[in-house]
């Protein structure tokens, strides 16, 4: 693999944001755009037309366009696992056979939901979804963002093997009206399967007849689900090429589909498909995922920023920072290129964030006056989701916009403790409204942003071998084995686990 030439990007002049605005009256127009009900504004970042042009040249050098088509075309772009990347096929973009398979799986999922609604599983009121990582974060985000007013079913997402998580649900749910949904790509994930067994034991202890008949399996390994005890008619498969953190569009989205209703799930897919078309067909200097990735790379490669912080100024998006942590850091937290060579430069920034206005009274001190330069991303929604007086939402939005302005402008006074250096970057994503279609487009935007980052860095965004070693060592310890250091051996003994 040829090493990309970053010299032109690294040599870009470092002017203050206010100077960039003063020198270019058209700056806002050049660095903002509207796609799928979302307004994107990068004008308060240090991107310039020259920087965008340099990144476009780098994208050409790394064959971003070719790799983008390879991904959409179903080629094996996940080179370390020698498989295609098929999450876009779930919303209609990919190889014909992949799209057809995804459509068939969706039809099967809808049929199972119809059967549940027709009481084929008995009277179901509660849905208990167990999964972890991508098998939990995506559905949880969708339900929390869009399902607050839905009374269709009471859905709980449990990911942690900590028994407190299940205990909380057991206190609220009636086993006689509970459906267990087990989400695991391999159907061997230790935490998920332990939680699933505990739910079965809870049902059995409460006198539920045939608890395995109350199980829906979401998996790419149907044979493992059958072996575990699930009837094949109640298995909702998805393709091996759908990665966990990209899987909410597949049957992994089942708990969201049953909570929100099938029409809302289809709207989610349609919104993502709209962003797919934009990403695939639009020139890079007008391409939302590409411009966002250019800003990401500018700050990690040129300004040495080690973190990036999205803040959701909408309570319904409070889980988005957690979702993005996995999407961005599991995808691009790599140290080698696609051909196994050291990258030799920073890869993914550490993603963290929170909810406004809470975060303003917690972490914004560091953002405004601390020694770390942290690119901030503000997310807000024009249409309020609450029923309170309009002043609530007005204050929420004004706070989001004012924080971005303050980060950029700063304030210089005689007292250093009360001075703000300014020139702190931020971007803003302003949604017209928060509905299924717009949320689908937003999540797809982040997926493609991750892809562009990975291509320009020369890494594979679609494997995640870094999560395996700790899990392997935990399994060895559970069997009384493992070659541990003295500290770990002592901790195991102190906890009474030896």
C-alpha cells in the first residue's frame, strides 16, 4: 500500500477562526449545506477552501471514490475478515443478491411482528431484549429517541452481565407477558447468553410453560440459535456482512420496530437511504460525511487533537454520544493499515460527549479555558419534542448556538482567570425535526463519516479484533486457568474467584 502524502495538509496555515470569517464573506455558504432535513455547519471549524481542496486531493490519492463503490457494490472491503460490508444493503444499496436477501429478512421480521400483534405468542406486553455492543446500543438509541410516546409494548434493553441490570427489569416486568429477544451475531457472546439463560430461569421459576417458545433470536448464526433451543420459525437472521455496530438496520432493529411500529422502521431505512445517495453521488466539497471527516482529520493530524466531543441539545438524543463512541472508536481505533503495516500517525480521536445544557455546568469549563483543544459538535432540533411552554425550547437552542459562538470568539480581560482564549472549533448539526426518517439519515451520515476517515488513514474500519483479548482472558479465568500477572492474580484471589 502506498503511503498517502499528508504534507500539503500539514502545511496549511493556522489562522484564527475570526480571521477566517473576516477574510471570506462567503465562508458560511462554502462550509454549510442541507441534506435530508439536517443543516450542517462547519464554518466554525478551521476548514478552508484550500484545506478542503487538499483533502480532496488526498481522497483521490487514496482512491476514496473507488473504495466507496467497492463498499456499495458488495466487494470484500473488510479485508482482514475477507467479507463484504452489507449494512447499506439493508436500506436498498448494494449487490442485487444482498439487497434481495435483506428485503427477505425484513419481510420475515415484519411477519413475526404481525404474529406477535395477533397474539400468536400469547398475550405479550413486555419485550426484554438482551444483547451487547452493537446488538444493544443501536436499538436502545432508536427507542429512547423515538419511542417515548409509544404505548405499543414496554421494551427493555439489557446489555450488562451485571445482575443488577436484569434485576431491575425483573422487578418491572411480568414473566407471563414477557417476550425474550436474544441478539447475538454468533449466538455465543458470553454476556448475552448468560443473561438469556437467566431470563429463561426467571420465566421457568414463575411457571411459564415452554419459555423457549417465548424467544426470538436475532443472529447471523441460525444453527447456533436452534442448538440453544429456539424454534427456527422464530429466528430472524441477518447477513454475516453486517457488522455489529452497523446492524440496527437489520433484524437487530427488531425491538425498535416492535416498539415504534413497522412504518416507523421503514421510515428509518428510507432516511438512511437518502443519506446513502447523497454520500455516493455528491462531490466531496459538497458531501456531508466527507466534509465532516475532513474536519476530523484536520484536527487529529494537524492540530494534534486526541478527543472529539458531540453534545446533544435534545434529551431524546442523550444516547447518541455513547452510540458514537462504539461506532467511531471500534471502527477506527486501529494501529495498522489494511496491509498490516504501522499507521505511523494518529487514527480515531477519543469520542466523548454529553447532553446540553447539563454539560455546560460540568465539562465546558475545560472546553472554554482548559489546555486541551477539543473539537465540539453541537446537535439540536428546531421542532420541540415537549409540550411545555415554548421558552424551554427557545432557551435550549439559544444555549447551543451561544456556546459555539463563545468557543470561537473567546473574551480577553485584564484578569487571566476570567479570560477565554477563543479560537476553539465547533460544528453544528441542526435537525428540522426528530423523526424516524431524519434519525436514519443522521446515523447513516455518521457511518459514512467513519468510512471516509478510515479510507484516508488507510485502515480497515470494519473489523474489531481489539475487543477479543480481554474476553479470551476472562473466559480462561472463569475456567480456573489463565497466565496472569501478580496483580491480576491477587485481585482474583481477593474477590474470592480463584
